[in-house]
C-alpha cells in the first residue's frame, strides 16, 4: 500500500493508514493545500475550480472530499462528475476557472486513485508548483472560510459534448471524409469514462461502434494499461465483428492505442507516429516526445522536414519543450497525443479524430498503414523497488559503466547504441524502476531489457 507525491500529482492506494495511503484525510489535506496554493498564486476575490473523475470505485468518495474541502476554503466548484482528464483540461479555460482537479490514477489498477492538479490554463502544474503544494500540505497554516464565505458547487454535465464539438471543429479533422468511409470500430472502454465519450465521438463521425467494457462501473475487466497482453478480448472482438480496427483507452482517456483489422496491435508507440504523420503532412513543423518514446517519431518528423527533440518523461516536461520549440504536435509514446491547436494535454479524443482523418484520406487498412512506418520494437519492463534501495547509486554505476556510449541523464539514464537504446528511470507514479528498450526486432529489445534487469538486480543484491 503506497502514497506517492510527485509532479504527476498525489497518487495512492485506497484504505490503510493516514500518510501511507490515499485515505480520506490525505485527500482533504492535499486538496486543501491545492486550494491554499491557488489563493496565493491567483490573489483575487472569487475562485473557481473544475473537478471531474474517472469511474473508479473510490471516485465518488474522493471527489466529494475534495470538492467539499474547496468549498470550505471559499472556492466555487464546477462539478463535471464522470469525466476524462482531457475533458477537464478543456473545461478549465472554457469556464475561466482558476484551476482543475482530476480524480484518477490513470492506468493504475482499481485500488489506486489520485489528485491530478491543473493551473488556470488547464495544464499540469510544474515541479516547482507541485513542491509548493507539498510544503503547504505539511505546514498546518491553511486557513478556511467563515460560514458566510463558503464556496458553492455547480454541476455541469455538458462537457463531453462540448469537448467533442471542440475536436470536430479542428481544421484538420476531416469529418466528411471519415463519414464517407463508414468505418466499423470496436471500443474497449475498460469500464471507465472512455466507454461513454469515445462512442459518442465516433457516432458523431458516422462510425459504427461495437462496445466492449463500456459500462462506467470502475470494475476494470483487465489490467487497465493498454498493452497487448491485456487486450486479448479486444483482439477477438475485432475479428469476430469483422471490424476495421479496435480502439482502447485507459481509465481517464489520455492514452490511446489501436488494434488493426486482424486483431494485432498497431503499436502503442505508433499512435503518436501516425497522428504526427497526418498533422505534419498538412502543417509542417517540429515535434517533441519523451526520452522513452520510439525513434520512429524522429524519422517521420525529419521526413516531413521538421526537427525532433526528446524531453524528460512526464507530460509537464513534454509540454514545456513543446512550447519552447513551437511544435505542431507532440506527446508521449504511451499513446498520449498532445495537439496544441486544441490544448496542451494528452487527449485520446483528438488522437482518434486525427487517426480517422489519416485513414480516410489514405484509403488504406490499419495494417497497411502500419507497414508504411519505420519498424522498431520496444520492450517495457519494470523492477519493484525494495525499501532502502539506493536507486540513484545504482543508476550512477550504470552511467559510469557505459560512459563511452551516447548518454542522456536529464531523466534517469538513457543509453543510445547504434541500433538500439535503453532508458532506465524511477517511476513518478509507482515504486518501480522502469526499463524501456527499443531495437530492430522484438527479440533484441527483450534481450537488451533482460540484460539490464540482470545488471540492476546484481547491483541491488550487492
């Protein structure tokens, strides 16, 4: 049971002891710290925060605690109820709000939940802002409003529709071409809010939708991380229904993966590659992804005459570099599409609309599209951390061992070999070391990952 405080928010498992897990007291404590930070940062008379949640079993409880805490600080709340991370990000500036909170633990299993915190632009707080909130949480100096100054809660159930309208109004979303193709698609909503909004979007685009696990009850039917080994039911449904392809999202709908018409994964890493290929073909420019993402994005960007650069892992780091480089599209290789034309947040709805536009304009199957991209294979593995393990010391030893290779150390250790790479880093969201590798074959990628797992294990045991 765990409580993790990072730039990705306050994330933990439900139940257990205060300060060690995401208990009701911890939820109130960090919501109050966010409210206090908001008041220090914005300095105005009235404050407004947008709050939404995914369909996790603990969601209603955590959302009630968070909203009532803000009310107790004299902050007004726009309650979106069941929502998605990108929908809340879109809603914050539309509501002229001072910030937003999404209650979701993204791809983590059902026992987890989290407070993901946004600024007035609907973008994630940076490390400095996050650190200030952690300081406030431990300060015991947070003041609350008197009885005549309490905030109010206003429910707004319109934002799925408003989000969809914003996506469909984007110039590069070719609605007419998509409608003409009459696609048939299977959607795995992992029994969360993607099961509501993704079919709504597709139906607006004239797509025939076959729903799989689209009941937003929080009982995830499989591990909610959208990886191949978790998606056998989607594969079977695509083949059974003779669908054009399959779509899967994570519980808060900021990650997106596709499955081709044969029930084979398009490749989570290639979601961003395909969307970037489409955007760059219409609006040439630069791209950004994080250090753990495929080299294929670099290749596609250079093919279109642009420049690619990698950031440290974490959406806030990707966005910061995207703004600096004035990129036209970016994101993360975990299926996170960030399209600045709409907003600076990972958004599966935007990704789906761009991907469908690409398919419609090219007039080819998903498997044929995949063959047009450079062929890289990734392995994504992890090592559970034991208490007291000197992770930084282990990574420094690895860095020293491979000092003659091309190294990047802005986020853990990334080693670029001529035909492959490995990235080793501590997770912001789980007590693990992530080991990502990429090579020209799956066998080589797996072997490289296993090599470094053995190295790390040996160092840990010594």
